């Protein structure tokens, strides 16, 4: 994926219970009433046309209705770094691409519910397609394609609504998205989450959020200084230990991004991103080879394929 935020979201929301809890939080009540949420199954499908992959990625779930019919729900993760006022046109294109794919595969038609997860810094203002045609005569409105989208803006959720989810992995993920521009405020929220952890599995998932934070915080933020200032908090002691472990293993002071991405995503796709990002930041091939556990010639081949050498 092109974006670390998107990768992080997809990883969390591919887990079935996280997905169920998230959809309970984000879908309208009348929609939830006709869905059998426990039948939800994440799929490897994607309805993204090739020319839209710079704009979105998608997570596709399939489940049954209370009538036992099947339906798709897709979470569109937006790649754009700006508030695009014409996103409703792109969602319309996505929906029809999904139905064309069902035709091509000779599948029974299944309703696609588009849910847009946007993570802009500023206020998100979604405009439905019909808004752009208010100046046209009412007699022409029936020719416009009609569809609804669910827009999820985590910044509009209260902290208590997020905590009421009662899912540590999902709560951590949502708080990370909501407060990623205010690290000190986020660390205060994380302290509260940390105190609720009960199992080692929850702690492992929680620690991964810290890896994500190190990747996305602004370069001018001294995370270690913030942690030391509040080292009386148990969670900050844990984070300081993690930070020191990661930076020690990175071998190159100030250039830890490649190592962090390797912790966040260990598959070939993730290793490729580690190599490309690390190379752009000045890491040499021997260090990239050590970080990714790939042969130096394999690292060189990836760089050649991406015209980096």
C-alpha cells in the first residue's frame, strides 16, 4: 500500500472481531438490524479499478442478511492527503466497478455498502453527488445515479464513544488516528488504554501501535523527550524500552523508519517498502539486507525494478 496509515488500518480491520466492532460503531442502526454480523468474513477481493489505486484501497467483507441473502460491505480507505470535494463521484465509479465485476464473474448480485474511512488533518465535508446538480431543473434529477455512502470521521467521535467499543486493539487504533497530530494528548489516552490491558496478546497488539506512532509522528517531534518528561507513567517506561530496542537494532542513528516498517509488516510487500524508504533515506545495501533478512543481490534487484539504482 502507498500509505502507512492505510496499511495500519487494513491490518487491524482484517481481524474479524475488530471488523465487527468497527462496523457496529460506524454503520447506521437500520442497516445493522438486517445484517447477521457474526457471519462476517473478510475476503481477498478488491473492487478497485487500476486507475483508482492511487486514491483508495478497500477491505471487502461478505456476510449474510437476516433474510439469508449475501451482501458485501466494503471499507474504502482513502489515500489522498487533501480533502477532495469530488470524492462522491469516485465512490460512484467504485460501486459500478464492483457490480461489473459481479457480472463478469457470473455472480448473483450482492449489494455493495461503501464506507469511507477518511483520516484528514482538517474537517471533513462530504458532499453527495446530487449536491452538484441543485441548479438543474428538478425534472432532470431522476437521471442522476442515486447511491448512499457511509462516511466515517474518527475526529468527530467523542473519546467515550471510542472507549465504549471495549476492544483494546480497535480502541488503540482509533485513538492513534484521532490524536496522531498531538502526541502528548495521544500518550495520555494511551496510558488509560494500557491500564486496561489484561492479556499478553493485548499487550503485543498495543505495542504495535507504538511502532506505528514512531512512523507517523512529525520529524520535529522529539518522542523520547516527551516520554522522559512523563516517565512516571508506566506506559511511557514501556515505550522508552521499545524505542531504545528499535533504535539500537536499526544501527543507523536517526534512520529507523526502515526497521520500524519491517516490524509493522514482514511480508515481501512490506520488505520492498522498507528497502525503498531506507534507500531514499541513505541506508546502504548491506544495512537494508540485514534489516529485511534478504540477500544483498535481492535488495539490489528490488532497487533496480523500482529504478533506484
